[in-house]
């Protein structure tokens, strides 16, 4: 059986406190942490005392030595500020003649990358390389997609789709207002889920966009598909408010001619109109809830549902590395096509909110 690669962590953002213990829980070995910042006493304490990582560095020379001298590919998790994602990914997956192997790269959200830059990464990748939205790996959404496909006759024609997200006020972990915004963080979650469920091929425009300025405590928009596929406009509404008690709550409501499908956080519910019946199709639980609930409370930009989804992502990741042939679900959920469309849609939403016009989602 193939062995799983060793882990190289790049970055010291708060998400490393989630990434490291969950990777270890699945049997991965973290061999080094590289920081783009100078190693202060606090960062050294983070590495040694909190993360239990004894090998760490911060110079670009040390990073290049790690990458170029490795005899086996690393699995690299990038946990940095968004403006560092692209140069780091290009540095890692470039192929100088002295490099004996090509490394796997996982880039953690949020992202704020030009879609053309994402395509440039896609064109030169040789190993597993992805911008990761773990939220799609929740069993709820995987089962919902299968249900939408397998039960079309029993569901009927889809008449309306609405996704609502409610969260408490965000603490920015970045000085960049755009990168730490509600749209870039949780709007991207919504877009990724919807594009995974309903596809990207026939995406058309963004309309009715509204972003409350300057703090972006409210964000709403319509996603419009080409009329040829008979899918109604999808309404997305995201509200961040200090008076909201939970750190994060999402509700997806799909109304069809014969039933309604409702996702409330982790639960997938079917309501049939003709018999006034409600069926729980799926609900799940992992042991991450109790372990990381306090962390999520202290870091509302990393909600508990994201941590839960990352747990499932690592499971799929490990299985794909061991089998060496990723399952179709893993391939689809790590598709550059969806990530590109999410970034294009974010650009279109901002333009539609600024102008009040209908803006096409185009590459």
C-alpha cells in the first residue's frame, strides 16, 4: 500500500490550530512549519507548545532547501494571508532542474486571486494542487447532490432556491478589508456550495447585488443561469451581526413542484407537499464539535461547520493519496473550474453592487 506523504505547513494563521491536529488524527506526520513572518517568541511558542512542531524556519532560503532537497514529495498546506497564496504556490510547483520531485499543494481559504492567475497554476500543476473549499465535503451536500440527480422525477421542477447565512460579527485576521470581508469569506462558501450542486457550465449573470458599506455586515445577490436549463435565479443573503448568538448558521431551501429540500447546517430534510410529511434524509456528527467549539467561538471567521467539513476533507484526501486515483467526488470538489467561477462571481457581485446593473460572470 502506498505511504502517505509527510506534511509541510506554510503559514501561521489561526487555521493552523485546526489543520495540524486534524491531520495528525488521520495519521499524517507534520515534519516542518515554515513561517512567512519573522519567528518571534510568540510564534516559536505556537510551534513548540501549541502545535508540537519542533522543526520550523522563516527564511526563503530554508524554504527552497526544503522543497529542492526533498527525496519524496511533501503534502504542503498553505495557511497564510491571501496575498501570499499565489507567489507561494508558484514557488512550490515551479520545476527547476535540481528539484527531484513535485510536491502536492493544498491552499486553505479564503482566497482573493485573479481567475487568470488560478488558471496559470492549473496549467503547470503536476501533482495534487488545489484551492480547497472543505465546506463541500460535508456529507450533507454530497448526499443532496446525488439526491437532486437520482430523484429528479420525484422532486419535480425546481421553482426557487435560496441560501441564507447568519453569523456573528467577524474579527478580521487581516489588515486588508477586502480579503477579510463577508463576501470573500462566507460569500465564497455559498458560491462554492451552489456551483457544486448546480454546476458552472451554464452560469450567466449576477443581479440584485447589495453590499452594505463600509463594514459589509449585509451581502445579498442573485445568481442567474442560462434560461436553457430552466433553473430559477438563486437568491443568496448573508448577514453578520453582533446580536446573532451563533457563530454561523446556514439554511439552503430548494422548492420544487413536488417537494422542498432543506439543508439546515448539518441536516438534510425532505418535505413532500401532497402528504404533509417531513423526512430527515441525512444528519451527521463528528468528534470535532466538542474539541473545537471554543476555538470557533474565539475565531468566528473559522466557524465550527468549516472545521467539521475539513475533517471530512482530510478523510477524502487520505483515501485519494493512498489509492493514487482520486474518487470522482474528490476530483469534482477540488476542481479549478469551480474555484475560478467563485472568484469570477465575487468580482461580478462587487461590480453589480457598485453599479446596480446586471453583470455577466465571464472568464
